[in-house]
């Protein structure tokens, strides 16, 4: 009987973590500051080395669908 209570508690904890994000709230979640990166300085240096090696620049860090709309 006790394991049923533990299971119900576990399910309640799991389901309480679900949240619906409204379309107008997605803007703040898509902010570049929300990108998880260990060390931004190292990431910037790595990007600089890749740009120098490839002779290209830009097109990094964009989080869009590829349609050109944002």
C-alpha cells in the first residue's frame, strides 16, 4: 500500500514539471543568453579560429528554422 503512495507522489512531481509556454513567452526563452555554454570566452575564441581557418564569418548562433524570418 505504501508503494502506491510513493508512486502517486512521484507521478505528481513529474507532472508538476510540465509547463505550457505561450507564443508571446517564447521570445524571452529564445534569447541568446539562454544558450548553455561552459565558457563564453572559449566559445568565442573557437568561433574566431574556425572563421579564420575557413575564411568565412557569421552564420553561427542563429536559432531559426532556416526560412529567413528570424
